[in-house]
């Protein structure tokens, strides 16, 4: 292989790995500086800074987000394998217009997983799910409504990992192409509760058309895991009524009851 080609390939692999770390919740990567005995930290947004307040040991050996606590008994590397299998996916036409694959983010050991529809423009640009307006609403639901920490207590992903152009709904063939990876993600995490946000997520997980206004707040099962259906935060923003907000609040209280049981 020509040196230039090999270099380009290595850079692409490095970029993919850094994207993967960022999607997994890492914000920094420790580097050994040739200019100093102290390591420096590279942020995944591309800037560098010294992190001297932290103990040297913790700066040299980052805790993997996929290292499960010894006593939780859950699988440890499932999400890594799923992400590797997904690769630089071209299994459906959404690959032609996306900027980044938005795999998911949060705690891979979480007991609670939210599943949305697909990345929007902000998510596509940043490579992270639910970072736009709807994402802020979801964070508010998690942190103010449920008193949980979004990054520590939940994992968030979508039924398709690439942005549908113009924020249209994902098409059937796109959902079918991406669904196996969603299922593998959920099986790898195996949370106590999955929350489907909105009709497309609920319909994809249940394999039928779900009338979300009728079925929100009801429990279902997905691959042996409890599944709650509720409104998508983007819908809440469009129909910001007391009734709708109360409905989502009530649904999340049901989820909390199961999480605490
Ligand atoms: S939406 Fe899913 S199946 Fe389609 S290209 Fe993206 S990752 Fe692949």
C-alpha cells in the first residue's frame, strides 16, 4: 500500500475511533507528550489542555465506559462489538446525506434507555443524539422530572443512526436496515426499562403501527425487557399543553417505580 494511502487509512481509523469514544460519553483522551513528563489531555472537540489537578494515574488510564461494575453481572463489551459491526455503514440510502453516524450516548450500563426516531441537524453535526431543542426537553424530563442524571443514569439512541434529509420520517427500508443494530444495542445494554419516544420508535419496537395517543403510558415487553411508550419530546414542544406535559410526567413516574423496585 502506498504510504499516502496507508496514512489516510490510519487517519480515518483514528477519526472513527475518536468519534466512537465521543459517542460513548468520553470527553478527553490522555496523550503522552514528548515535550513534558506530564501527559496532556486532548478534548474530543480537538483542543488540548493540561489536566494537572487530576492524579497522574487517572489521567494515564481512563476508565472505559464499557467496564461494568464487578457486581452488576451485565455483559461488558456488547456495545463496542455492535459499533464495530456497524462500521462506516452504507446499508441504506441515509448514508448518502449524513455527516455522522449517531450511534448513541450515555451510560452503557444504564438501567434506562430512551429510544427516539432519528438524528436531526444538530445531532448529525455533533454525532450525538438528542442535543437540539428536543434533546434539551428530554434532558429536562430526565433531570427535573425524574431527578436522574442523563449521562450517568441513561443511555439514549434512535431507531435510525443517520439523519433523514429535511428531518423527514425514516422510511420503511431505512428502519428495516438499521433496526438490527438497535436491537443489538438494546440486548447489549439490557436495561430494566426501555422508553420508546413517540410513534415511530414505539411502532418499530412493537412491530406494528402504534397509536401513541391511545397507548402512551402503557407497559409492553421487548426481548424480555420492559417497554414504556410515551410522547416524543419534539411533540411536547409542538403541543406544549399542560395535559401532554402531565402525561409524560406520569409515564416517567411509572418508569421510576419499576427502576426502584
Ligand atoms: S441509517 Fe442505519 S442502516 Fe442506514 S446507513 Fe445509517 S447506520 Fe446504516
